[in-house]
C-alpha cells in the first residue's frame, strides 16, 4: 500500500506512507493567490505529480464538515473544489479514495474527538491541534506544523484500518506493552 493522506485547508497537510517503510514522510503546502480558479489549478498542478511520483494507490482525505458560522463561503468553495479535484484524480488513476471524519481519526489517534469541556471554547481547536502534534512526537514523527500533524494522524488511522498487522500493533494494549 502506498498511502497519501491530505488535510485539505488553506495550507494543506500531507503524509505519504508506503507500507514498506516504518516512518511516514510529511509536510504542508500553501498556495498563494487570490483567485479561487487559479488556486484550484495550482492545487492540482502540485498534487497530480506528487500522486504520480509516489505511485499512490490509496488516498485519504478528511470529510468536509463546515463549522456553522466559522467557515466562510470562500473556504467552503475551496474545500469542496479541492475535494472534487481529488476525487477526479483518484478516479482517473484508479486510486482508492477514503473520506474519513475528523472525529473518527482523532478518536483513534489521540483517544478523543473533542477537547475536554473544561477547556474554554476559543482554545479547544488549539488544544486538539497540540494533542495531535504531541502524539506525532511520541511516535517519533516530526510534523512541520499542525496541518502535517493532522495528515499524519489521518494516515495512521487509515493504515491501521487497512493493514491488520499495523492496526493490531498500534492498539492501546500493544502500545503499553512496548
């Protein structure tokens, strides 16, 4: 399996993890331009060669969940537009595409989908981002930012679901035995 996980946002986090490697590669990519059409074209110009060069056969993205009152129309257009372009690239290249809810992979990766209630609402997003980055560091991974960390968490979830040996080795019981 040659897995690519994407956390699509204004700065897109990515994690590439071929099953023959113990450690994933990760990073983030920001496209700077105002016009959405140009930004979408540049997104595909970045992603298509990456998919081809890495010979991706499984691609995972976060399912889009607009946050009421917090997600602008431009952001929604960007997220849905990128999602459609990713789906098209996967269809054209016969790549398995998985959409995963953020709560699914976070629950698996850090043990919870939401920040604790005692954390003030404005600080909950940062708390979750910090928890994901910390879990990455515990695994020996070095994400450059929270976008790459989210992509790593998503990749870890997908790999555990698709690779039974890896999944069994990353359960809390097995982690505590290590």
